[in-house]
């Protein structure tokens, strides 16, 4: 074998060893939970793998499922649209931070209805979902929509059948604007709806609204767009008719006091502001404060560091709202609380 062949052989062996080492060092991470942010998490994961080679496998199983899985240590991170309270974070030794902001919309299946053409307000939407407005041509809906011909057909409610942060945010808003809804149905990840059809995940609700004529449901706005569903405009707290988009979601979050609540758990529903969308929510990530596998926990934080900074344009493209830069700084500072067994941060400073 000549010198050139020897050199080529050594280079081939070296490249093969280097590839093997890189493969061995790659740490793929898993997460599960909220379906509200699932479209942007999927887009972030795709772009992050292209940029780094690290796979992020996320299952949208609902916020309740995400909390259960992270508490049970079966995933590297959990996701929930219903932020954990401080005492629950402490009891489970979890760190919580927001990842993205989005909006919930009411969607309807009516003949010829175009997106944004029908207008609702909080009290009317609450009465629809507590079963006291049962027909589309009800006078209260008509008063909000002069000139819009509405059918006399019955309204079929579509709701989440699983434990859902989207339901928690939606019912929180309805409970804020309607004392009757608050006393009869209340707010939470699961509530006892009086009638209707359940769907699993935002995707399940969207699918049922698509199939059932005369139905109304509630989904994160990205699901309405992806499924071509007609969303309702809303009259907000300041009496303005607003459409869902990144500007109205950002307006709802503009004055949030993120530092006031443990785990950044602010309520963005029913905020003041001419442009504020009334059903706005942040979606949250949960990780263990003491890492079983520090390398995997570090990879989770690296992924979200990339997402919060380099993934902003992808979020906007799907009508989510990236966190304000000042909030990102506070979130990244909080990650020093994720430590290994010796008490050292899993994500080294400047790394």
C-alpha cells in the first residue's frame, strides 16, 4: 500500500471514529404535555435538529398528562398551559418557566361563515357554554352581529375531553366575565360540561368542529388556521372588537408582572388594552430542580435557550408571540436552579 493510500485509510478511520464519538455524545430529549403549543414545539424541534443534530421528541397529550409525566420522571420536560402554583412546584421540586404566548379562540361551523365574521363577547360565550343560549339565532348573538344572517339551528358544544390547560385558561376567562358560569361550571383543567361532544387535544376539538354542523369549540389559534375554521372576533375588556393575531396576544401580555408569581405563572386573560385579546395564555415548561441525568437536563435548557432566542421568527409565523427580551433574561437566569446531585448548575455559565 503506498503512502497516499495509507493516509487516506487513516483519514477514513479517523472520520469514522469521530462520527461514532459524535453519535455517542448526541443526547436526544423527550417532552410531553400541552397541545396548545404543540405546533410551535414541532417547528422548533425540526429546526433545532437541523441546526444541532439533537432530536426533541414532544408528545401533545394535554397539560394534565404533561404534569403527570414530569412528576413521574418519565420525560425530560413537561409542558402545561395551566401554570403550577408555588406550593406545588416546591412539593414536586420542579422549576417552571414560560416558553411562548398564544391565544384561545372560539371556532364555529356555520354555513358560509368566514373567519372573524361573527362577533361574540365574554358573557354571551359563557352563556353558550353553560347551556342557556342554545340556538345560533338567539337575540343576544344577533345583537352583537347586526346584518349577519344566523341559522335557527341548535348549538352543539365541543370541549376538551382530556385534562387540558387550554380548558383551564378558557374556563378561567369565562369565570372572570360571568359569575353564573363561575358558580355553575367553574374553572379548571377539567370541568363538568352540561352537554356537548368531547375531543382529545386541540386537534380533537378542531376535528369535531369540522365534522359537526352548528358546533362551537375552543382551540389555540394555530389550530383554527391549520384547519380552516371560522373563528369569532371578541369584544374585549375595554369594549373594543378585536381579532386574534400576534399583535392582540402581545397587547394582552404587555403589562404582565412576570416576576410577581412563582414560576412566572401570570394570568393574561381579560386584560385591559384597546388591542388586547381577551383569551391569552402563556405556555409553561416544567423540569426537575435536581437532575437525574444532568446531561439530558442541560440539553433541555439548551433547546429552550435556542427556541427563546433563535426561534422567535418561527413562533411569529404561526401567530404565537415570543417572550419579551427582558422576560427571556429572567427565564435564563432562573435555570441556575436546575442542578446536579452535587449542587452544581447543569448548564454551565457561558456554555
